C-alpha cells in the first residue's frame, strides 16, 4: 500500500481487454509490454496477458525481454529496438526474437549467431511509410546479403508499423499495406517465406481487418485505453476497460479566502472563499505540469487543480462545502465509471494522449495489483 499515492492495476481488465481483441481479430495476439507495460508493471501485466492467451510478447528493449525471461515467462518474445553494439548473443541464448531494421544490425546478429552456433530468430522490419524503423533505402542490398546468409538466421517474421492507423479510411494505410505486400513478395522471390507477418497496432486491430495477417501487436488497447479518442471513440465505446486507477492521498485541507493566490508564480487565485486540498503527487511522479481543467475526484465530485503543479504536489479546489479530510484517498484518473477524470481527460488537458499519461507515472508510485480472481468474461 502506498502511503501517499498508488496506481491500482486491475489485471482482470487486462485479461478481458485481450479477450475482446482476440474475438475481434481471430488471429494471434502479441501483447506489447514495453516501457514497463505502459506504466502498468512489466511482469504482472505480461503474466496477465499470458493467462489471457496472448501468444507473443512484444518489447522495445533487450533488457525488457531478458527481465521477462528471468521471470520464467517462456512464450515467444520479440524485441524491436535493440541497438548496434548490444549483447546479441544474450538475446539468441535467451530465445528472444530480434527485429532487423538495418544491415548493420543484421551483420552483428549474424556474427553472434555464428559464434554461438545457433541461428538467431529474426523478424525483418520494413519501412512502409512510418519513416522510423525498418528497411527503406537499404532494402535491395539487404535482400542480396540475406540470400547469402540464410543459414545464420531463422527468418520468423516480416513486420512493419502504421503511421496513421488511428484514422480509419485514411488512404495512407492502404498505401502502407500495399508496400508491405510488395516487400513480402520481394522476400518470397528469394525463397524466404516468413511464417508470421504482422502489421497492426491496437488501432488497426480494432478497425482494419485487412492488415491483421497472422498476428496483431496490441499495446494501448490491452490496458483498456482507446488508441485515439477523437477518431475511434472512447474506451467504453470500443468495449475496453481501463486497467489503471491512479489514487493519491490528501495531504492537508485548508480554508482559504477569496482572491488568494495559489502556488508558484501566484498565477491562480481563489474565486471565492473555499477549501483547498494539497495532493502529494507532482510532475516528478508523471503528473503533467501543463495540465489544465482536470484535477481529482473526491467524495463523489470533481475538484479541479488550482495553480501550478509542483514537483511533488499540487493543489485542488474542493469547494467551500466539501467534507474531505486529510488522509482521504482521491482518484486522479480511472475508468471514468463513477465520474472520475480519465487518462483521456488528462491527455487532452496536457496537450498529449492517454499513452503518455499512463506511461509517465513514475517509479515513486507503487503499483498495486488487483488480482485475477476469476477469468473475466
Ligand atoms: C508500441 C508499438 C506497438 C503497440 O502500439 P499500440 O498503439 O499501443 O497498440 C506496436 N508495434 C510497435 C512496433 C510498437 O512500437
């Protein structure tokens, strides 16, 4: 139990969200647990995903993949952001699949494979329009190299990533899909037919069946959050249940007169005589400093932030008639079912998105797990 703040993670919600995605897509599901499972906790979230029937785990970093193996999670894991100079041998020895986005990385992986006398399991990453990871200008040269190094590696997958999957009907998605098919054909012409093709993130998993192939990579939706509230609608409308509820304890309550400035810079004033509460969380914990028009949920109503958010604390306006007391727990964000603010509200309030809100909740905030008592329907 945290003594001033805690992020409660409902593991049954993660299970239910994964089941929801599996029903929708009917293909394998890679649970994306990078960045400490979007702030929800790497190992507990990964275990919930495995229990829900996810067939793969996806991470960015090798350290993340190795931490999952240390936790004795044995399902396939893909790590897609393992930089040049990494200990590729440890990945190969740990049965961790590696993304290959460049010739330089491919060559290092081949060296490690030959050294261990064990072919690395690779997923070739192609750039179909995101212009971030994956082969673009090096593609032809890579194909030639691959044709001569087939024995060093086991080509398990071909994958790419959408730039605009959260805008269904956008032609750019069709263009990326076509490029993906063309690059898949290029590989087939070499006699290389990867058993797994994957292209969809959460948004495409929810709305674009043409890009599901054999496996979908689901991140934000497994945590119950909408990939894009404007274009795809709320979590609730998508049948998803937000897994994280962020709670904080009221540090103190004080009566304050009208026209009293609050916080750094004295930029905000009380409009009338009121009660304020100090909440012991701040931007060091991932509360966005620029957030406006959000706050906490306390005794059945919303109490908005007043004044600037500090490093470890912020102040909310409870209203003159509030019965809140120091030591009480309030909700910073949650599923929204009872009227509390949501991660989407905090995203909008800080000119950002729910992804950033949950992922930035800092390490000082303990994660408390609500266990899976029964398999969610
Ligand atoms: C983060 C990530 C995902 C998951 O994206 P969501 O929008 O959270 O579903 C999928 N694939 C790759 C390559 C990623 O980096």
